[in-house]
C-alpha cells in the first residue's frame, strides 16, 4: 500500500514538472516545402501506395520535404 502511494505521488510530481517546462521560443510557426519553396502551415508529405508523396511537387519522394522556416 505504501509502495503504491509513493509511486502515485511520484507520478503526479513528475507530471507537474513536465507540464511546467517552458515552450521553446524557437518553435517554428510555419514550414517550407523544399521542393517548391512554398510556405505551408502543416507538413504536406503524405503516404500513397506505400511511398512518401509530395502533393505540392506532385511526385514521389525519398524523405520528407518539409522544413521549419527561420532556423
């Protein structure tokens, strides 16, 4: 019983510490498609027929083409 109470209290304290962490000030507000250069709000890459596809460039790609703007 004491062990369960200690574990529960530790979990609550850990959850409180994680939620109190500050958000990174460098968090990107937008992304850019590296293939087209277009500014986008969310990643444009999608799965089609088991392959990665960029609908903006209209082609199959090897790796995600979205990158944060302002790094």
